[in-house]
């Protein structure tokens, strides 16, 4: 298992091939421990990024959008 610690202290333990579950420990409070399917987390992250990209595209002008 690999470990990643976020800037807010949340710890993520996961398989290097991103299979199975991710164990998430909420900062210094070890009792806040969750196991979630990796794919669910990836879908959530993809939805977040998709929404940001859509918002950015909607704010672009004609020249910027067409690369002119």
C-alpha cells in the first residue's frame, strides 16, 4: 500500500495500481477512518474537474476559445 497525506492532514492509503479500496483517515483523529472504492473517488474527482473545465470554457471569449 502507498500513502498520501493531504495538506489538511487527511491520510489516504491505496494500492499502487489504484485497485480495491482506499482507506481514508481524517487527520489526527484516527477514529475517523473510512474505506471507499477507488473508482468512486476517481469518479468524484473527475466530476469536480469536469465542472471546473466547463465553467472555464463558459467564461472564455471567442478569441481565447479559438486560440486566436
